[in-house]
């Protein structure tokens, strides 16, 4: 029988949360998520577990997935300021500034006193993220995706790149990384769509045409492969002229 106090986990499960947090800090996100969800399956109303799942989802660039967990965490433990702050941040990342403003204003009215609260309120009042902040954030996300891909964590790279392109469909780097992660797993058919999207966005990038040709070749679609390779040739020629 589980502990009657929804805010208190049995010692064994507290240890599981601590281990999950260590995995998260080390960048081992799939392992961390698996442990968080293991605890969540047993204690679905535990606010810290809900908060941690939401925080992890935000860290890997998926605020849409984070939102319901953060909302539940706030409902389960409304007196904890961190739930209000992270939920407001999540709403801002989802470009929902009016809701973020309403939420953080209510938190301040309830007596929340935290430097982050005033910062979030100012961001919510501005109505949008500054372009320079958005650009910096995109560069950081892409750099992290590349780091995960280069570490040969291909499944994680694919999951995170998929979430990234859903939020930033015009970022050719995201589609390229998604394709590379699938190609590295030998899934050339699945790599075609993200490669085609990347080519549409950056037709001057020869390597994208080349990888598209390589994927078609692996699938023995030789006519399409030849066309893609031919499309890469002018791009390479243009490169040498620079």
C-alpha cells in the first residue's frame, strides 16, 4: 500500500528520483525519463515527480509535452513557488504570453516573492521573446543536437530533433540532424522526408543533395539517386567559385 501523503515518497522511490536527477544532470535523458516515469506510474499525483518530468521535457526542447505535467504539479502543490515559475516559463516558450502574464500575476498576488517572478512578468508583458534571445536559443538547441548526434546517441538525437523541427519547421539544421540520426540507424526510407525538407529550405547546400542521393541509392532507387547527385554538382561548383 502506498504512502497516504501525496507529497512524500517512500525512501526507495526517493532514491529513484535522486538517481534520475543525476542522469538528467549528466545528459542521460532517456534513462532519466524512464526512472521519472517509473515513479510517476506508481504515484501519478506526486508533485515533485510531475515537476521533474515537465522540467526534463522543457530541457530537451519539448514544452508542449511539459505543459500538462507542470499544470498538474501546480494543482497538486499550489504552495510551491517553483511550479508557478516553471509553468510560466513553459507558457512563454509556447508563445502564450497572455496566459503566462495571468499566471505569474496571480502568483505574485498570492505572495510569491522571487527575482525570477519579476523577470517572467516583464517577459510576459512584452508579449514575445526578443529576436536576439530566440536566435541564441536556437543556436544552443542546434549545438546540443549536434553534440548528441556526434556522441552516437542516435535514438535520443532523433527524438529531440523531431521535437525541434515541430517547433521550428523552417530550421534546415534540425531536419538535417533528424535525417542523419535516422541514416545512422540504417533507416534510409525514414531519412528521405527530413532530407527533402532540408533541401527545400537550403537548396544551395550540396551535402544535403548528396545525402539525399546516398539514401536513394541505399534504397536502390537509382534514378532518383542520380538526380539528387546531379543536383549536388552545381552546388559544389558554386562553392569552389567563392
